[in-house]
């Protein structure tokens, strides 16, 4: 089996930690094409936190942005998407809640699509990072 794509996960810690946990579980499937480099920060936005995120993200191949109902107001997610764009790192937006309206991070491009969270979509989107 080819090496797994190492992914940085961006999500709204206050509202969507459950979704990150679900994605982490999927990454552990034997046929998963990706692994999660989980360096989530739950600390105040002070000091060099952006530098820490940039360093951590630079050690990954792709960024998965889990979108929930409050993602547009999650400042940290917006900054992480900006860092992904600046590095540059490929990223995609994943609809975290199928029965609710999920929003893009404030810094997402208008052309960024939110993809439905299915196993097939994950495999295709990750495959595109290879």
C-alpha cells in the first residue's frame, strides 16, 4: 500500500470537536489513504500561535477543513486556511453536518466548494493530493 497522505485538520474546536474525532476514526481504517497529524491548539490566540500552526502545517501534505454551522465565525479556522493558502498547501472543505447548513471559513475562496463527507469523497479528495 502506498504511503498515506499526512493531513492537517482544521476545525472549530468549540463546536466541532466531535467531527474531528469521527475523521480521526476514519483515518484509522486499514484502507484509509490518509493519516491525521493532530496538532490542534486549544489555547488563547497569543504570542506565536500562528507561527506554531505554520510550522505544523508545513510538515503535512494536505489540509482538511471540517465545516460546521459556525465555521464562518471561527477565527482560528480562518487563519489556518490563510496559512494553507500562503504555504501553499492543498486543502478542501468537508461538510461536517449532513442535515444542517455548514459554512465556509471567512478566508475561504469563493470558488472553494464544500464537499459532502462520504468515504468515497474523502478517498478521491485525498488521492488528488498525491
